[in-house]
């Protein structure tokens, strides 16, 4: 087994394999009309099976942990099986009506790295682990990073009693998936077992494209809050209740939603989104009695984010008081902004230079499992250019050349990290 040759390259056909697998993975969806793969669904099971096949073919032994992360391991050079691991990967779940690259590209770039080491019979001083996280988007149970937080031991227990849209409890969904909520602690990894976590991800923004660069180095990941808001008014007859006597929950929600937009429209890097709303009873001739909506609020600086969350909460309370509407707010998720590890960033920047590429360092407005993994290990991220910066949309797209550039810089970064 050769140790760390100077110019390690990806295997021939790696680029085509990544693009072909992107298509194969995209066919695993709960709808034939659009791509959607949610936590603990049969599609989650299918993608784990497929990813495990790819991992085995790359010379890894594989396992699925108690939350449903799928993990492949490629042992270190002295074949001791307890060498700390450099963990590479991303998430296998998607949003609803998703793009094909969000998450999946990172797992496939990580696989391409191990495939090249395995084919060239190279072992590193660290083990390599490729992980496909079970749930990063948090679509089904409104709490993101379920997979990575189970690994770090920061899994929020309040998820256990949550129900999905069909009323299925988290604990029951996990049981149906073949796991048991009592075993979740077995997914926790010791910090000593993981030397670093590196993730390749599409940028989901326009900067790399604007600069004409295929790959960039991430400096930090913005912090985020997610809230579930419920408004309770009084349903009534649309034709007979005078306007000044109404407790219209949907009209109150409309004011709240524009409040979110105005509070978040005056600061660089601060964003606020209401992505989902449900109004009941939902008939055109009935005044809305009940509304539920979500708020997603992010900023690069934690103090700005927390201040705006406070403004939104106070502002909504005032709106509802004036309209005699009852308001309930569940803070379903909070993550602080996280800086990427300086040493890993240097390894990535010298990898770019060694490939003759310009170096751009940029922040991430999107959340990533790397933000959760930073709780137990040093982490770094590479962004890959995506067309128009479009993401969380079926038009999301990446060229084969940029996809393989991401894998190549990841390989070079891993080798630099081992030096
Ligand atoms: O929402 C996000 O930032 C990520 O796509 N989960
Ligand atoms: Mn996403
Ligand atoms: Mn993602």
C-alpha cells in the first residue's frame, strides 16, 4: 500500500460517474412530478441502500446509525481500525420540489475521493469516512440537522413529540424506518474519533458564477432561527360579519408576514422568510379562524439575528393584541453562526492554488451539516458554482466540469490536511 504519492488524481470516469449518480439518486423521490426525499421515508431507505452500494464498491465497509445516517469507512494506512477519521459528506434528504445537487453533490464528491484512493491503493494516516446525513433540511419535523446533531449528541429532544403533516409522531416514523428512539445515543461520535469534517456543497448563491470561478472556500455559516407561529381568531360568515367586528387570523398573518419582511430588509446578510402557511377552514366565504405559518430568520452576526427575532416576536404580539387574535410561537430551531477552521481553509486554498485556480473565500447564507459538526470537530467547506445561484428548485444545476473540480479540490485538501 503506497503512502500519499505526491500528485494523487481522481480515477478516470469520476466526473461521468458523479453526473450519472446525480440522475440515479434524483429518481428516488416520493413524487414522480418533482424531487422530494424526506426523513425516515421509504425514499430515505432506498437512497441509503444505493449510497451504501456505492460506498462498498469504493472499498469501504458501511453501516447505518440509529438516526438513519449511512456511513462508509476506509481504514487508515496502518490498518488499525481505530484511527481517527476525516469525515467527508453531506445530506441525502431534500426539500420539496428540490434540485438534484443540494446535498447529493457533496456525498458524491466524497465518494470520488475514496474511490481514487482505493483504486490507487493509497492509505492515509487517518481513516476516511463518507457520510450521507439522514436529515439536514428538517422538512418533515421542522428541525434541521437531525442527522448531524444525532452524531454530535446535540439532538433536540423536543423533536420526539413532534408530528409530521400526516400526524405521524417522530418516534413512530423512526420505528417504521426500522430504528428505535431509545438507541439514538448510540449514534453519538466521540470528538477524538473524528479528526475533521469537510463538506462540498453547491453555493446556492450567485457569487462564484459572477466571479467566473468553479470552486470557492467557505469562511463561515450564518446562524438561523426557525419558528412555528399559530394565530387563533374567530371564523365567521364572509358576508355578514362587519369589518370592524372581525378577528380575522389570515389578515393578522398578512400583517405579521410583512412585518418579517420589513424587519429583515435593512441589514446586509440578514434575511427573513415565511415559507409555509396554512389557513383554516380555508373556504372563500368564511373568515379565517386559524392560521399556522413558519418563519426562517438568518444573519451572519448572531447579535443582529437575535435582535431581529426579538423585534419580530414583539411586533407580532402587538398586531395580534390590536386584532384580538391569540398568538402561539414555537421556537423550533436555533443555530449560531459558525466560522470554518483556519487550518482547513488554508489546506483548501493551497489545493486551489496547486490546481491553478484563483482563490475566493466567501460566507454561507445557507445552513449546512458542517455547522452542526463544528460542535465536535474542526470543519471546512468548499462551494461549487451552480447556475444562476438557483437552489431549492428543480432548475438547480451544476456542470460536470465544476462537479469534478469540487471533488478534485476536496481530494487535494484532504491530502494537504494529512501532511
Ligand atoms: O435551509 C438551509 O439553509 C439548508 O438548505 N438546509
Ligand atoms: Mn438545502
Ligand atoms: Mn444542503
